C-alpha cells in the first residue's frame, strides 16, 4: 500500500513539473517572437534611412551638375527668346531682360519689308522659312563677333538652335540666303561660302528660282 501511495506521489510530482516546464516554455515564446519582430523593424528602418540619404545626395549632385552645365553653356552664347520675325535674316528677341532687334551675320535673305527695294524674288519664302523655324517663344542662343552692332544699332549675331544647328548656315544650305561677308565679323565667312557653293550647285531655293 505504501508503495502504491509513493508511486502515485511521484507520478503527481512529475506531472506538476512537466506542467510547470510547459507553462514556462509557453510564456517565453511570445518574448522570442517579439524580439525577432523588433529586430526586423529596426533593420528595415535603418535600410530606409540609408536609401533616403543616398537619394538626397544623388539629387544634390544632379542639381549641381545641371547648374554647372547651364553656366558653361551660358558662357558660350547668350540665351534669348524669339519675340517677332521681321524677315528672313532679321528678328526681335528678348535677351538678358531686354528687347533687341538682331541681324544675322554673314547672310542676306531677299527683302520683303525694305522701304525702297520692295519684295524681292524668294523673299516671302525666306521670311516664311525663318518664321516656321523660329516660332514666337522659341529659345535660341546668340553668339557675337568682333563688331557688336550695325549702323542701325541692330545686334549682330550668329544664331544657334537649342539642338545645336547653326541657323545662319541653315539659311544658306536651303537656298534661303546668299552670303554677305563684312569685316570685321568674318568668323564663319569661309564656312558659309562653302555651303553657298554647295547650295548653288544643287540649285536649292533661290538658286533655282531667281537670278543672281
């Protein structure tokens, strides 16, 4: 009888210890899960902060690069905006907060608004070509030569489109103008003469419609 009671007592004690162990294990599990979750959240926050810092640095570098590039380009030529086209080789622009009438250097398109010459052969076509290429509001770059103005106080310029095309040269290529070389503004005189020879040979524009 004592043996049975002793056995029951041992069994009961063993069950109690097992229950206590199970209870302790169950209690600790949520703590482990909570610790893992906290660790993941901490890592994620650190990663996001790092990415944000990288993005900010990249944005600053990109902004600095654009500013430097624009400054370099502004040194080469003045930015201007087309306000009005007078004829094939003369237009009005807004440049450096001023309105200026500009005359293209090295080219001479047939007249359309001259007070004594009237409308010359191929003048309307040349004027229309300039109007269609240099629409109002078009941004262009103006480069000067040695003499800044003519006797009419027009600004003397070489005009470049934002895509890099040289508009003075384009007028010659299309047969919209003849060359007009006047010292001391002759930086592109030789180049324009070469393009005129080719346009004349190809009978482009006025070379097929008008006599020299």
